[in-house]
């Protein structure tokens, strides 16, 4: 599936599909295109007017008309360039917004296959360069084609042989465009890939600077950074070589083109088939015509480069969205896993194998097992981050995949290992994801229930207190109490707890556990934990081993019937003795 996605991301069909979804600033693109058409229309009059002056018409009327024309042409050029900048800037912004919105709704499989920093590079680097180039092509290609055709029609009026001479090197230009265009697409795709690797490398190392310093590994990491930067240099130099090759070919073609038309024009002038004014006008036309003709062929090279630049963006925009669903969330009802089997993308061994269990409405169940047993996978399936390969997960008899996704997730509360907190103020962190007005009184009441009030009272700015990314300005216990307060405010019906106290010391962990039992009493609770003491607080325990359900019951029942559970209890006892 991944290989197919990569192949599809480089096709023309995929590119056009991507452009439809990016919602570029088409109004400004059309404005810039229209202004460029108007500019090229005015430019068509330049050769005749200039040739008339060079031919000796220096009357006041002719000079005045020429001055007005040149000033108008200059102003038109300024307005045209300004509109182009506006079209490009707004299009880049809208494209980034479209990509971000798409990413928010994509299936988790895509993020499992792609590095987050590489995706970030796609939004920042690829989008800016590719969209700017695309808008440039749209704005200039049609007006340039119009100018070439109109200019050739005018030249044909002087003499048909002059018009024909302008096409002398078209076959060479065509072959040049095909060859250089293919090389440019390959080189551009490689360059953006290397930029993504550097972004990923830097983000990973910056996040782990304490580790680098602790192990005094600065020199080795510096060398790795040089290696990654060197790969970008190689890729960039390949693009430069293609561009330089293209410039050289264009220069040679330009010289040959001028040589051909000069010879043809001189012959026609000597035969008196054209007059001096026509001769001057023709050469003035060629001063703009040939560069614009070359520009039309260069646009093809740019289009191939744009195709490469959009390749990673296409992989995102044409990726699969989460299944939205439409059904209402059932009122009450048990949660059931019915013969669920699931395999993570890119792996062969299933993480869960034919697993079935039930969580009663308002009941509490702990899922326990060794690392890699499938505990967190079960919660991820219940959150609809993934879809089972076979079997199904239901709430009140309704397949969760059929329930409105937004409604479904609003019914869930999630307390996980390493509290999820963005930077901002305490108020923003406490009300994150809540789509209704929340008063300060509600927040403070919830904080009293969770024990977070003690921390709030210590903050000089109260709810307006700024917090660091990830809540790093708070202790582990304070962060967990913040998350508990947030979930109390959200009021979810099903509480998912994935190792909620594993990062805390024993004393703080016990207090957090007591708080969760109190504030979530009466709600359906699913706990994933290695802490068997905490797990025994639940009504039942589900024991998983290598993705297989090997035990279901309370502590006494599992000690009698489940060897895996007995082994876990024995190991826990040994660890406590140590």
C-alpha cells in the first residue's frame, strides 16, 4: 500500500487531484493572469511604434504618444508584478492551511509511515517553492503563448518567410524541453527529500540535546549533521547543474535562432521584399519574441520541477481520511471487542489476534500484560485511530466505525502516560478541545475536585499563568492533575487511562489514583497499566500475551486460571523486595 501511494504521488492525475484540494488563491491568480495578458497586448505595439521613431517620424504627436505608451507600459509592469506577488503569497498560505487541515483528518497509518519532521518540511519548504513556481507558470504561460502567436501573425503580415524562420529551431527546443524537464523533476524530488531529512534530523537532535550533552557526543552528532547537510548540497548541486545545462542550451539555441533570422531578413531586404521599417519592426519583435518563446519551453521544465516539488504534498493530500461515520452515540450500553484482529501497517505479525471481551456500561476493566502484549493497541482501536483487520468494536451494539467520529471522540476522556499539554496559558490548557464556553467558576470547581487547585493558587497570574511546551514548567503530578481537570470539564462518558501514573513516584501515583477513582466514579473506565496493584482496583482484569487474550476475571480467578497473570504477580513481588 505504501509503495502504491508513493507511485501514485508522482503521476499527473495525482498532481491535478492535489491542486484541486489545495484551494489556492485563484481570484488573485486570475487577476495577475489578466494583467499579464493586458501587458503582453500592449507589448505587441512596441516594435511598430519604436520602428516608426527609428524610421524618422519625430513629430510631437509621435513622440508624445510614445512617451505615454512607455509610461503606461512601465506602470502596467509594476501592477502586474505586485499582483503576482500577492497571488503567490496568498496561494502559499492557503495551500499550507489546506495541507494542515488534511493532516488533521488523516488516518494514523500515514503518520506511522512518515516522520513528523519530514511532514513539517513538506508544509514549510515544498509548499512554498512548488506553489510559487506553479502560480508563476499559470500567470505567464498563457499570456506568453498569446504573445508568441500574435507576434507571429504580425510578422507574417510583413512576410511569411520571416514568420517561418522563427520556427526553424522549434524541434531542437522541443527535445531540449523533454530532456531537461525529466532531469529537473528527478533532481527537484531528490532535493526536497533531502531537505525533509535535514529538518527531521535537526528536530530530533534539538529535542534530545540533554542526551547528547550527557553522553558528550557533540563531535559525533556534529559529523552526522555535516553528512546530512552534505547530502542536501549534493542534491542542490544536481539541480544547479540541470539549471546551468538548461541555461547553456538556451543560450546556444538563442544564438542559432538569431543567426537564422538575420540571414533570412537580410536576404528579403536585399530582394526588396520587405522595406526598412518592416526590417526594423521585425528585429524589434524578435528581441521580445525569442526570449518569450524560450520562456514557453522553460515553463515545461518548470512544470516538471513543480511535479517533483508537489510529490510529497500529493502523498498527503491524496491520503486516506478517517471514516467519519454518521450514527448517533448510543445512550448507555456496554463496550464489546468481538473477535478483533489487527496488524499495524508495515508489519506482518498481528498486534491483536481474535480478541473478545466486554466492558459493562459504568463498569471498570483493567488491561494488563507484558510490553508488546497489545494493551495500548486495544485503546487505540477503541479511539478509532485504527480499524480492525477483522472483527469489530461496538458500543451499545453499534459498530463504533458507524458512529459520527466527532461525537464519538467527544464522549471519550483520555488520561495517558506523559500528559499531553501544549504551551499557552493554564486556561487554554484546561479548556483545550472543549467546544463550549467554560467559565472560570467551572474550571476552579473542577480543579478543587482533582486537587489541581493547590497549584493554581500558587500561580501569580492564576488561569492566565503561562506554561511551557509539554507542561515542562510543572511537576509530573501537577501535569496529571491538570489533565484530570481538563477531562472532568470535558465530561466524557468513557474514560481511557493508558499508564496514567507510570511516570510518577509511588506517593504521588497513589494520590492520583485515588483522585481518578473519585472523579470518574460511575463512568465506564478502561485502564491500561503495568501496575497490578492499581489494576486490582478495577472490577475485572483482561490479560493479554503477544496479542492473545489469555485471562479475564478478578485477581482470585486469574491467580487460579491464568499462568501469565501469576507470572506477572510473582515478578512484581520480586521487584518490590528488591
